[in-house]
């Protein structure tokens, strides 16, 4: 078997920028699906750079409306509970316009897996601030620095009676695959957050390149193996 069986080759090359963390996330997801032999998977996405991903999977997939990926996935799972249903989308789609759906799907513990590529901006529309943009960041619509604190997905999800939250980052590719694997195997709602700043907008803000970004991410984060609330600089899996 090969993870390439999950790639819709006629859709390549992808529209993602060279060096974007989405290439890493896409490859990692294929690798996990292949190892778990999850040919019964349906991929759902919304709108945004990450939302393009549904078109690249050689699986049944739905490229839905902005913010509506999760209810689509929940509906598919309800129609056929035997399916492995995954949402593959970004922070603007899932934590912005789709936040209400995320909150209630997690509260109900719907049996779907959500993979959120958190690139910290609304990348496809030009780099405006998103719900996860860090305070002080310079973006297209916050030229003097973002003044609003970002949404913390972990804090939202851990308020539920049952939860599965994983945080990982682009340079930690083995850890990324471990998180996706654990999320798919988890019975109930699972959420994987990939911290992967947009290269284009990051360069505009800081003047640094992709290599600089990878080094900073490696220095910023460390992996925790403890099943407890993650600190801001930690990657890991928290479940109950």
C-alpha cells in the first residue's frame, strides 16, 4: 500500500504556496490514512487555503460553504455511522464563521475528526486578522498591531464533559502524525490544531523567510506527554 492512493493526482499541482505548512499536513494525513487503511473516509472542508484540501484527496469529499464544514460532516456521519468522517479546514473557517458549529459538535461529542490548520490569518483573502491572530501582529487590517486577544481552541474544548484536543506544529512531523492517528482512533469528537503560520503574511509582517519560521517554531514549542491542559509553549494530546 502507499499513501499516494489517497492523492487525487489529476488535481495536482496544488494551489498552495511553495513551503506552506499545508503540504506537510496534507502528506501527514495521507500517511496516517494509509497506515490505518481508512479507505472509508470522507473529507469535508469549508472555504480558505486549507479548504482547498478536500479537492486533493482521492476520497469522497465535500467542499462546503464557509463555516459549514462541521455540520456537513455531522450529517454525513449520521447518515452512515460506519464512515470515518474528517473535517480538513482552517482557523478562519472553523474558529471564525464556523465557531458556533464547533462548540456544539464538541459539546454533543459527535464522532468526527476535525483537523484545523491554524495559520493565524485569513490567508486566502489577503492576510487580514483572523480569530487566532496573536495580539500585536501586523496584518492587512491591523496595520498598527492587532489589539484583540486570540481565541484559544483548547480552553473552549476542555469545558466539555468529554473532549479530545491535540496541538502540534509544522516542524514536528512525527508528532503531527501521532496526533492525527490518535484523533481518528478516538471514539467521539476529536480536534487537532496545527500551528503553522502563513509564510507569505509572516514574511510581510517580519521580513523573515520560511526557514526562520521553522527555527522559531522549533524553539518556541516542546512536546508534552502529560494528559493535562497544555501550556502556551507545549504540544501534546489532552483527552477525557
